[in-house]
C-alpha cells in the first residue's frame, strides 16, 4: 500500500528505474531486487509490499517509492533483471540433449521451494505491468533458444524435408510445455523422466515435419490473421481459401 501522499494509483507507473552503471545506485538496485525475489517467493504476490521490500533490503521506503513507485514497478524491474542475466542455452551436441538439459533447468526452477518462478507467474495474473514484462522475457528466451533448433538443422538431425520452413518456436514450446502442465497446472510431483521424454517427443515430431510451416497455400486469398495467437494460429475472422471454398469438405461442413 502506498503512503497517503503518494501519486494517485491511476497514473501510469514507471516501467523500470533509470539504470546507472556501478556505484551506490547499482548496489541499492541489487539489494532491492534481491529483497523482491525473497519476499515474492516466501509470501507470494499478495504479501508483496513496498514496506516489506524496503525493510528486507535495508533501505528507506522513500527510496523504493522514488525509484520504483509501487509494487508493479518492482515486479517489472525484477523481471527485466532476469532478462539481463548472462544465461546461455544448453549445447550438448544434439537437439534431444539440448532440449533435455533445458527441461531439467525448467523443472528445477519450478520444484524448488519456495519457487520464485512460480510466484512470478502468479504475480503476472495480478499486475498488468508484470504480465507485459513477463511476456517480453518469455519472447526473448524463446528467441535465444532458437539456436538449439538451428544447430540441429545444420547437423542434419532434422531431415531436409522437415527442416524446410521449420518453426523453431513451436518446437521449443512443444518440448517445454509438458513441464509447466504437470508442475504448474496439475501441481503434480516432478517426474525425473519427464524432461527427457518431453524432449524426445518434440524431436520425433520435428523429424516427422510436425513443426514445418506450409508455404504451398494460395496467397491470393483474403485472410484476417490473429497475430496475438502466435505462429500458425487461425483467428476467428479467417476466411476459407478460394481453392477450398467449393470442396466437398466445405460443402458438407
């Protein structure tokens, strides 16, 4: 909760504080963000307050209000800080090995107690600012991991037919999604075999051409694309291609 003299909550919150290299500013930011992570992991989004963060970080609350404005600003900056980490995708020498290693990292981050990753996902449902920042982070991470698929294509692990117009992001999502489904949605116990099994399933699907985007559809059609739904998604206003409009399948519904 903000103090009585704080800026009205309807005003836009600063997305992230101004960053200055080194010095006291960097130290204060590191202390505050460490405190946000600890508070979020221990108490969840509902228990996250500027006062609690300030007390844990050992700084005055006015410092936090001045730089981050509110809890939303703190969440945005802690997510942005995660994107600044010097993290590199696995490089085991095979696509299956890379995806397995990536899945093991994901599983470890989701099962540790308390899990900062899970708490941050929960917070994104309560803060629009945090949701936007997390979307940027996920997009950046998937883009960073596309090198795993590119290396696999260069090594010839994916047949030439299936490698044509291969949608790397769809492959990555298919490989990692089972971890989130089991541990976050179902809240089931971790399966030590799941990281490898999910990776193997994605690789088999990729070699079969499951993630290859078709380019042989007529381009002379009027289609409204639902860009928010992602690659290959069909929006509610899509129209049927002209060459299919009179097909038996279309006539019979």
